């Protein structure tokens, strides 16, 4: 092995920039959907469908967890 004191090329920077921007967009998009789903869960709770509301909230938690993972990946891209 040798010290990494030189620059590595990772292809087209514009493509990577677009990819990172897309990740940011998708995270925000998922957050919007999670908010909509939370509203649906609230309506279901009010209508007496607590078990269904709980399942939706479980899904919202999964979306949030996924967003955190994708966000961490996006932060790894300069």
C-alpha cells in the first residue's frame, strides 16, 4: 500500500452532484409523504381504527429511519 496523498478521480463530478441533489430531494419528498401519512393515521384514530393508525405510524417510523440512513449516505458524498 502507498499513502493516499494524490487525488482520485471518481468520474463525472456533475453526475455525482446531481445524485447528491436527488438524494436531498427524495429525503424531503419522503418527509412530505410521512406527514401526509401521519394525517391519515390521525383521521383513522378519530374514526376508531386505532390498530390501522398504529400500523401507519409504524410505517412512518420506518420512512424516518430510512431517511436518516439515506441522509447519512448523502453526507458521505463531498
